[in-house]
C-alpha cells in the first residue's frame, strides 16, 4: 500500500490495529475497505481510490455478519466481493428481532455515539437512559445532541438531562438556523467516526446535512402532531468536510439492549452508589431494613420513574442472559445428540461387518 492510499484510508478511520489484522489474512488479492452503506444484497465499500458495490463472499453470506462501519477485505475483480471482516474496535449492538437471542450490529468501529433528542414533546428521559446504556455497551463515548432548539429554549431540557447524564456532553443545535453545528463538528476530528441514534423525526437527517454542508439526505417536514417523519431507509457512512465521519441510522424509538449489564453502572451511577450504602449486599431495594435506595425514594432524592427505568433495563439484560444460557444449553444437547447418533450408526455398521 502506497502512502497516498494509506492517507486516504486513514481519513476513513484506518489504524495500526486494522492494518495488523489485515496483514494476518491469508487471502491474497484482497484490499482493505470500509463498508459505507448497506443496501440489503449489495454493500457500498469505500476503498482507496474507488467505491464499488460488493456482494458477500460465500463464507459470510449465510450469517451476514457485516455492518456499516466494518473494515473488510475485498477482492475487487472481476466483481467486488467481501471476503472477510476485520475484528471490530467497538460496535453498537442490540438484540436482533425475533425469538432467537442473537446480536444485531447496527454500526461498527465508532468512537462517538451522538444521541439525538429534540427540544419538543418527543423529549423522553427514559429513552435517553436506554440509548446511553447502548452507547456505554458499545465502548464508544456518548454525546447528547439536543435538536430543534429554535422551537424552545434549551435551558429546561439541559437541566433535565443533567439529572440523568451528569458529565455527558450536551450540544444544543438547530438544523433550521445552524446554531451549534460547529460545536458538533469539533468532535469529528480526522478519522473519528460517530454514529447518530435517536427516534424518528428528531432531525437527524437535517443535522447531518448541516454537517456535510449540502442536502445529501432527504428530509421531511413535521406533522401537525409535532412529530417529524423519518426519511432514512438504510444505514450509511458519510465523510464530514474537514475531518471525521458519521453513520446515519433509521429511527430507533425502542432499541433493544444486548448483553453488558456493567453499562448500567455508568448510566445509573447515583443508584449504584446508593446501593453500596444498603445494609445487605444482596438488597433487592424493596422491603429490606436500612435500604438506602428505599430511603432515597421515600425522601424524594431519587426519582421513582428513574428507578423504574433502572429496574426495567436490569430485567431486560437479565432476560437476555437467561435466553443466551438456554440457547447454549440447547446447542450443547444437540451436539451430544449428534455425537451419540454418529456413535450408534458406527456400532451398527461395525456389527454388520463382524
């Protein structure tokens, strides 16, 4: 790889870790690229000097283990084909839809999670707590982007955010006037990747268009109810002029969590610290004596709705762990059943020959 190609890839987030993983591949005739858009059966891959539409190689096709933001190895002739996915540095992951417990990666190799929430009736602290948990689970750093501040003053919304996200940066922006856009842009230095998450209609596409300096993403107006209409239909990675990249995602009103209960301690540090002061280490914070959490709830220093949100997310994560354990047990039983069947067939054949 020449210096110009390396410089172009570094603008996309390439680093020594990815380079080492790529060099370890035994597949010759491939080149590194970053998956920039998912169109279902085709994937736009940004290579050094070109951006072909690629298909998945046979080893990846069945499991479809790729996501926007992934670094991949591509064989570019005669037709572009993704042959391998390099190990991820971070990933926004949720429980995949359906009955089976499996992970679905929404965006890979992100440094920042921009949590978009609007300064209107869609503002919801409980949803933001959920998205903060997802951000901490990913290994990326969260930044809350308060949109549509041209509609209302940002002050009361920022005060509410301080009660659940102390220490998390909050940037107030207006896609209409452009206020705050440069403050968001400052987080996107060369090679840094942010993913933008938030429910439908909070102004994510408008925000990205502002960051890009042109109307790349289609936007829609606001309904009479005050709710916006989501317009992005697929995830895509976009280069921001002056440095950095941003991944847009379809609206995520109720994103499902994935494994990683330790992330709750980051989001609900106040409750975790209260729990340390309980008399019993296994306190359930219900009727136990000398429970610091119950005392805080009764005294009004801990918001009851915040505690219910904490409990709800705890239950979700526990359910995922239980289902994953059951799935592993089922897979283990299937494996031994197959082994026993194979042994039985072998013995039957052996007796026929004896």
